[in-house]
C-alpha cells in the first residue's frame, strides 16, 4: 500500500510517501516539497497547487492520502491562506478518487512519538528512526512523512479490528 502524507501550506506543501505491507514494514518511497511562486495572486497560487498536485497524483497513484487538519493559535491571516490551500488539496484528492484520512497534529504526534505534546524535533527524530533516514528532513517534509506513517499505522490497526 502506498500512503501519501500532505502537510498543507500556501507557499510550501510537504509531501511524503511511504510503502507499507504491515505495521512493522513501513518504508520511505520519497519526500518532496511543492512550492508556489511568491508574488502571484491567491488564485494563481491555488491553481498552481491544484496543477502540481494533480500531476504528482497521476505519477504516484497513492492508495490513501493523509492530510493534516489545521490548528492555529495566533496568526489569522496565515490560517486563512493555509485553509484555502488545504481546500484545494482536498478537492484535488477527491477528484483523483483517493481515499482520505484527515488527522490533527495531536493524533499524529501521539501515534508517532507516544506523546501528543511532542515538539517538532521529537517528531522528526521518530520519523527518522521509523523510516531509517540518514538525514533529518525539514519541518514540512517531516510533518508529511509523519502523516504518511500515521496513515500506514492507522490502516493496519483498522484492518486488524474490522
């Protein structure tokens, strides 16, 4: 099973893909960042996200996508921009008929580190261990990989209890 994790953003979207056949076999396929061009209007940036993600989904054909639910405490402008980008991401996944799992940062942190209040460094460390990474991915890529790993674990757990 190929699981895509998506860390939504307007300027940068983290994508992480893992392959899994069991909860003890979760392997990295790849991680990357989609970036939109600064200085473009909102509509153009959203169209760029849709176009680039559509192309990526056609190439990779994931079996499941895991997208982070938004959580912002302070910056309303950033939250609005990311929410719009997230909407385009969800629509693009729907148009590609990819099953979707939406998760909160608390759910991902709890599943990956055992601590829902883990910081970014702790999540990155566990992602590195789980996927045998030689180097630490940046925040957006690490978050996307953590979501992909969560999706792999969740899928196997759900199948075990169905």
